C-alpha cells in the first residue's frame, strides 16, 4: 500500500508544487517516505506523527481565499463567516456534522491522492450552491 500511495502522490504532485500535509503522514519511516515524494511539503502535526515536525494549525491565503489548516476538524475558525475555508483530515471517511466551508482533505476520501486547491474550491462552490 505504501508504494501505491507514493505513486498516487507523485502522479498528482509535481516537483515544484507546494503541498500542505495535514497530519498523520506516516506512523513510521516518515522522513524516508517524505524524500520519495514530489513537491515542497509543509507538514502540520497530527496525532500519529512521530518523525515529522511542524505546526498544529496554520492560516494561509491561496488564490485570494483564506484557509485554516489543521489536522483535526474545528467547530469554528478564523474568518469562518467571511468565506474562509477550513481544511482538515483526521476523520478518514467517518461522517461528522457537515459545514459548507469545512472540507476533509484526507487522502482516503479523495481516492488516495492529494487534492488540489482547484478541486477544493470546486467542491466548496458545489456545497454553497447545491
């Protein structure tokens, strides 16, 4: 499975792409795996990370949209009522209370591939305009 995940990642992420990894990257051998993956990786810490260091929460502006990034799904976040989007992992494909601007970006709900900013924005538009 590890080889498949590495292959999916490298098919999706180009060498010069920036990718935010929202925790639970690798239980073991994290640094070894990170070297095999394309892109400039920015790690946020999840509850199963042992070899990776990073922040627990990050606020970034991408394509003129504010994002709050965290491994865990948050109930509220910065600029939530002004269009900011919260990206998280942690839940795998287990359902939680749906919020139209909170998106689970864990690979297990995106066909085991990293998800692009364009895909995220498309999903948010779909949720806002059902």
